[in-house]
C-alpha cells in the first residue's frame, strides 16, 4: 500500500520532477501549481519559496548519502571492501529516487548563500571520505593510484550518471549495478 503524501510532500515531489525535467531556473511556481492542479497562491500556504523546495531536496539527499556512507564504513575491513561498500551505498541512494538524485547533482548551483557554500562544504566532506578510503588502500598496498583526488572524482563521476539511465524495471538491480561498477572501477585501482 502506497503512503498518502501530505500536501507539502506532494508539492516537493512534483517540484522535484519538474526541476529534473525542465531545470530549476525554468520551472515557475505557476508550472508547479498547474502540475498540482491548484492555484499558485495556495502553494505559499505550504512553502515559502521555490528555493525552499530545492534546499529540502538537496540537503535531504546529502543526509541520505552520508547515512549510507556511514553504514558502509561501519564494519572494519580492508580498504577494497570499504570502497566496494561505499560505491554500493552511493548507487543505492542514487537509484532510490532518480528525480531527487538528478536535482541534487545538477540543480544545487541555484542555491543562494549561505546554502550554496554549505552544500559545497558537504560535497567536499563526502569526497574526502572516499579519499580517506583510497589513501588507506594505498598505504596498505591494495591500490596503486597516482592521485587520490583524481581517483575519487573518476569514481563519483562514473556513479553520478546512473540517474540518467537507471530504470527500476531494467536489466540490472541496484545491487548488480553496484557490483559491476565496483569491479570495473576497482580493477583500475588495484596494485
């Protein structure tokens, strides 16, 4: 049974779909009201602004990525296994809601200050966690990587396009996607 969404949740879900398809800048409050079948003025009884929706989507997704990464790193293991888990966690978050993932990955640029800087700081912190895993793998002789930052950006770049092609009814499950990508990406890092 599908959960009944509150009006605020309906607004956020519909706005997220519009932000993905049209882009944040090209989506108006009138577009949102039309998609919801309500008057534009009535939206403001549920939200303050279009940016509030963008903020909620971006920072909720950031929380999901960090929670998944925390869980992936919670068990002691080799850097290789931790990186595999981190990749799988990232894939799981991306595939749970591809519309929100697309907004998170591409529309954050429209956040105003200080939200923009806060978002960038979270992104840097997240990437640093991946760099720590790779650094540890280099120290233990598991990986041969000339540049840790480049390795992380390559991994995340490969993963962050999943939202453009993933289909829940597709040939591979998120777990299979994560396993295949982990295998391909880690083969390039191994000593």
